[in-house]
C-alpha cells in the first residue's frame, strides 16, 4: 500500500517538474494557459 503511494507521489512530482520545465518559467506557464484558453474560445465560436 505504502509503495503504491510512493510511486504515485514520485510520478506526480516528476510530471509537475517536466511540465514546469517545458514552460520554462511560471510566467511562461501562465502564457501557455492563456493561449490554450484563447484557442478554446476561438473553437467555441
């Protein structure tokens, strides 16, 4: 049970780290989210 929790926790941390590294900065992450929101709005029209 504890092993599954550790694997899940480590996996979540790795995914978070990779996601932030891909965006390069927190500001970049915000800009990426903004662009994604704009794309969704355009496709909804």
